[in-house]
């Protein structure tokens, strides 16, 4: 884990445990609610109240959380997946979970400067001005095609109809 953390490990409190179920029971005795993130979860990840004291349990990719650990979670939630994605990388799932907790708590870490909201500046895409003499090649091709269709229709009117 230390090699993959890119320096973040020095700023995070990490605990090493022997038995996950025993650790969950100890956390429950201290008043924490246990929220397990698993593909088989029956609740939405954003329907849980993250403002109360919680502990997050995330399983490995593909396998998820082991059965006994799932049974000891107070909430078993899942993150919806789309397309051909079968499971999320555990770091992605952790990011989603932590973002939702921060969002619900309205908390921003003290060293993070909030991004100011900018007023809409009008249309996002601005085309050429009226003084620009350049034409749109797609627009010209469309008018040429429409003119050709009209000419073919005019020519067909000049021919006599043949009856069978």
C-alpha cells in the first residue's frame, strides 16, 4: 500500500487489524455505524446519513466484501454501474464514499480553498462575427445539394408520364 500511495500515506491515519468482524464489533460498541460498499448492496450509496459517526468498509475489486463482514454491516450500499463495468476499483469507490460524506457534512478541509462560483458569461460557443467573410463549407454543400434536388425535380416535370 505504501508504494501506491504517492506520498498520501504520511497524512492518513492507518490501523492494522487482525479480524475485520471483530474490528467492526469494536467500532459499533464505540457508537459508529458501519456502511459496507458492495455490489450486492440493497441501498443507494447516497441515501445513507453520513453526518453521524460512520466507518466505511470497502471490499476488493470483483470479490467485494466477504459474507460474514457483509452480515455485520449496518448498511450495505452499492454504487450504480453503467455499461460493461462489473466493479469499481476500490480507490474509486472510496473516493465516491468520502466525497458523499464531505458533501453531506458540508465540510471542507481547512487547507482547501473553495472554488468560487462564476456567473454565466453567456453562450459557451461563439461563432464568427458578421464581418467575417469566411463561409461554412458544410452549409455551402447543403445548399448545393438542395439546389441539385430541385433541378432534378424540375427536369422530371418536363418529361411526359409513361403509363403501363
